[in-house]
């Protein structure tokens, strides 16, 4: 049974940092990619960053790139069963539920595929 479990969310002040972790298990073969998404109530879910498991190629989500580039970084463990989202200089536009997801099917870029498995999400709050 495939599982993705996010952790590391919480509340920080503007300018603060958080590192989210996505622990994956149950895959019979490595997924093609793991991605981080976020969603604010009443708004569409948006992709933030994704990373291919085989070779670590990353890509930004189109709707968030301008906002997170230079502040957010995605990485994976050598064992390839944990993916991180390092978030720095958090500001009031960043609060959301953050999800990690896994894609099985490869594509030209890691946001060009369908994400099959999802975690339950972790809440990020930014406030004084």
C-alpha cells in the first residue's frame, strides 16, 4: 500500500523558515517524481516544486515560480524515500495546506505528468 506522509508544518513569523518532509513507502518501484503542492481554502491547488527520483531534476510550478524561486528548495534523500521542501523567508502569501504527491508515469518535465498518490497535507501558517 503506497503511503505519503507529510510532516514539518507549523506556524512561523514572517521571514521565518520551515522544512517540510514527505516520507514515502509501499512503492514496488521508484516513482517517476515527487512534487509539493499547496492549497488555500476556496482556491485551486497549485504546484510548487517537483523532483525526479532517478536523477534529481527539478522544476517549478508555473503559478508559483515567481513567488517561491530563491526561497523554496526541493531535495531528496539518497535513499530516495524522503523528499523535502525547504522554505525560507516565509511571508503572508505562503500559508496553505502543503501536500506531497507521487507520479508513476514519466514525462518531459516532472510537472508534465499526472500525480497518482497524495499525502494528507500539513498546515503552514505565517503570522506574528
